[in-house]
C-alpha cells in the first residue's frame, strides 16, 4: 500500500511540474488548493470597510466622513502595485443606532464592498444619528463574516471602526471578533472620537494593537479645514463637460446619471474643495461605471455594444444604427479622455500647492488624515508604492 501511495505521489509531482497553467489549476482544484488563487503579476486589490458609530453624539464624525470621502479615495489612487493601479472597493456599516434592530446588535450593512463610489457617497450622506448602544466587537465580526473579502495574496484588507464608547461592550468580545478578522487577513484600525488617554482606557488602542492596525484619536466635532487653491475653480468647471460624456443605458441608466449629479451636489454642499476632490476622483480609472454608462461599458469590451438591446438605450439613441451609436461612443470616449487629462494636469499642480501650504500649517487630526496615514503606512508593508 505504501508503495502505491509513493508511486501516486511521484506521478502527481511530475504532473504538477510539467503541467500548463490550465491543467495545473485542475490539479490544484482536485487537491483543494484553489482556495487562494494566485493573481497575475501586478494584480492587486484594496478593500476598505468603514464602520461608523451613528449614535446621537456622532454627527461630527459623519460630517467629517462626508468631508473626507473623496480625499481618502484620491489617496488610495496614488498607490500602485508593481506599477499597476489596484482595484478599490469600499464598504460601509453603521452601528450603535437605536433605530436599528436589537436582534442585529444595532448594526446595518449600508453598502457592501463595491467599486461604485457614487453609491458609497449616496449612502454616507443619507446616514442619520439616533440613540446609542455601541457594540464594537459585534460590528467587526459582522463585517468580517458578511463581506466578500478577496483571497488574492496582494490584496490589502482593512477595517476602520470609529466611535466613542467602551470598545468591549456587547455580547461579542472584540478579541474574538479581531481574531476572526486576522484569520481572514483583515487588519483592524480604531479611531476614537475623543481624548487619546480616554480612548486608551476604553480599550480602543488595545483593539488596534490586537488587530495589527493603528490607533488614532480625533476631535470628531471639529470642522474639517480645507486649503483652497488657485486651481479649484478650473477643475470644477471641467465637471459639467465631463458629465455630458456619460451615456446612461439599461434599467439604471437614467437614475444613475441623476445620482452622479446628486453626489456632485452633495460634495459641493460641504465645500468647493470637497467638490474639487470629487472631480479629481472622476478623472481617474477608479471612477468606473460600466454597469450603466455605455462609454465605460464599451471601453471594457467593444463587442458589448452588440449585446445592448434597443430598449436599453436612452430615447435619443433609439432611432440610430449600431454604427452611428458606435461613432458617438468613440467620440464621447475621446472627449472624456481629453477632459480627464486636463483635470489630471490641474490636479498635479493643485496637490503641489496643497503640499507646500500644509508645511506652513499645523497638523490636522481628523477622520480623513487618520485613515490616509494608516493606509499609506500599511501599503508600504505590502509592497505598494505611492505615486503622485
């Protein structure tokens, strides 16, 4: 029997050594080794779950999140793995809100891990604070279990939990939840809204230490301060032209186009600088809308245009031939690239201006700076490089 096992093992070793990638995957599948799929060289993903306390005292935290969303996204877009931009997915949870079911530990998944940045903005601006029973361990555990975390070896998986009550409240102990997170290579960062020492005594620092993340404390009631630049007006002026290059199709086409305009308005309601950060995001590859925009959809694959049904097209395109539509899509695509390049060139000048001005002002500790600092620090340990 031992001889047969040895012969089988030798044959399998030879097969694996000489197999092409297709047959190798078959062998790995047979052996149960496909749980972790090795991505192509340079393929990478960054997944960030934001867990926000929405109890009564957290209005300032939510305001800071609204003010810093696009700045955080733009920081993520500066990261490259082996020279390539990663896929970026963001999820959003709220916890500690008495309006949520007690049977779910006052926790709600607001948005799953998604590349749809307009959706994250929409859901963030819709958050309301109410009451408060804040169970940090439970929301960490829920996010780890519910979200579709990627198994790629180059993937960065980060949780950011922000709040201001004891970290050990509720029926799920934070140590148990964090242990589960680490088993899935998800690292936990904590942001205490209040005094640093108070956060330490309430175990927020211990949560970060055990989660192999970073501990921050912020003044969540402080308004975010912006550095206005000479380039903000020019960048924002490009936005209207950019929006005109989007062709909504399918069931979501029109509603998503309206959502795009609504999130522009939401960003502008915070400040001109925040609106500018959003427009900069829209000039980058991370802002992709293939599910409802015909230009992005066809850019993914030209043959996609042949699959679009007449009834899925906006009214102004329904009487046109496939060739006519293809020509329009190509023109819109070129127009968009031109506008995005203009925004990108202005954004570089803007960032240089901000960097210089930042040297002259005191360091600002808010939600955005906390998340940005830790993302860059962790990215360096994973082999990512920051490319402005």
